[in-house]
């Protein structure tokens, strides 16, 4: 029962986190780049995405650590296809965290100067990369869940 709960939390937080990043990337940043958003509202939304990103990162670290610790040994992490997928997911997860943080920081700097279009343009690139990394995390999770590696 504990593994089921941990797995469910892990997948839910991962999916909602990636979904929020993708949503902001494809639905919010274009409006900000066009100057159609209030800078304060855009900043507020971006702050919420970053806040949720940080919470999700912690939840995923704890739940993923539990799952890896109960399902893998050091040898199976480095010597099996499913272990490689877990390590790949870890690398993608770190990349997702980094790109959200960097992108949001660059946007926030511009918003603090009361600019909107330029910071949104710069942030779009970072959030596009974050979105791709996030989708790859979900694909990786799907492969692990389906037992594809073997």
C-alpha cells in the first residue's frame, strides 16, 4: 500500500508539474510576448508556477528516492535498461528544475524593471526547453510504468 501511494504521488506531482510548465509555455508566454498581459498578473502566475515547481521537485525527490531505494540496487541502476531509464529520468528532472528556475529568474528580472515583451521573449526559450524536458520525463515514466525495458 505504501508503494502504491508513493507511486501515485510521484506520478501525479510529475504530471501536474509538467502540465503547468507546458501550459505556461504554450498559452501564457505568447500573450506576454505580444504585450497582451498585465506585467503584475504575468509575474504573479509565473511565481505560482515556480512555487509549484519547487514543491514538486521536493515531492519527486522524496517519492522517487523511495521508489528507487526499494526497487533498485546500485548494480541494477547502472546495469539494467530500467535502471538506465531511472537515471535518465533523474537527469531530465534536474534539467527541468534548472530551466524553470533560470527562465523564471530572467523573466522576473525584466518584470522588476516594468518590462514585459523582452523578458517574456527570453523566458519563452527557457520554458520551451523545460517543456521538452518535462515531456521526456513523462515518456520515460510511461516506459518504466509499462515495463518496456524488459
